[in-house]
C-alpha cells in the first residue's frame, strides 16, 4: 500500500477538523491519501468508541481516502514508548508516504502535542535499518522515511510556517466534520452539550480558516508548522 500522504490524528476527527481541506485538494490533484487514528477517542463526552469508528469510516469514504487504520492506543493516557513508536513505524513502512500530516506541536488538549512528538520520532526511526518491524502477516518490513512531516494547527492560533488555500473545498470539509454527528452540532442529539457540539463551533472552524487565509488573500486556508527548513524550487510559486 503505497500512498502520497498519510494523515495521522490522535483522535478520530482531528484530521477532518484540521487538514481535510488540504487532503481533499490533493486528492483532486490525483494524489493518494491514507488516514491513521492513534486512539478511538473513547474518552469523548459524547458518543462511544464503536460509534466513532463508524463515523470515521463514513468520513473516509466521503473524502476518498484509500484506507483508515486505528492503532488503538489509550485515549488520554498513551505514552511515547517503544510499543507505540513501533506501531506508528509499522504503519509508516506499510503505507510508505512521501508526506505525513500530524497533530499540532502544542495545543489545548495534551494528547495533541504528545501525539505530534510520537509521530515525529517514529517518522525518523522508521528510516533506521537496525530497527526491525513486521507487517500483519509477519513479513519483515523495509525501512521508509517520509520526505516531510507537517504539523497541522488545531485549537490554538499558532504562527504558521505555511498555509494551503482550501477555498474550493471548505464546504466539503464541513461535510466531513459533520460525519461525526455524535461529536459536533446535531440538533437531534440528547447527549450533554460540549464546547465543540454547539452550532457556533463550526463557525469557529470557518473563522480560523478565514483568518489564516488573510495573508495569501484567499477565502479559506489551513495552517501548518514544520520543524526543519523547507525548500522551494521556484520562489514565484509562493503566494
């Protein structure tokens, strides 16, 4: 399973909220995309793990991603340890992505920054020949290191290293978010209200994408951070 972009989120819906517009845009370019959730989001106030898995698959199909896997780490309590690093390494070596999109380097939810560090470490270690891993059939995997790991920005409005114009894909992004009807605005839900279940939260998502689009003079943009310098072939490609 060789793909171009692997989008990793610690909770189902992290990818949809933060970088799905970018994924939709690159799928439209003919790039292949895979999704990986580290946990099942079982600590969420609304819904449950089984329901979130169903919602995640609905979103995957609507997006057009090639696959969605869940590594079933412990929501809220997973650690950056050998076991979890190897789980991510196995996924990276199986999918062989050129680019990984991962959680925010720093955020309100402590899982987000911890997941960012876990994925970044795994992406590097995945390229070391002396770290061995096997696939689900027990076959030894070949080493693989992605060209780049980009961290999408989540709740906090952090300074971005670059943004992608998603103006043509904002409505589709909102549709993907709303696939998670247990978590977000659903007037028919009888579950407890949370900060992300209000109708205003979706307006907040749009406002964030509007704010990051201002510098490139488009309508909507998603923002990313990187931990190394990135090069460009042609400076006129920069908006």
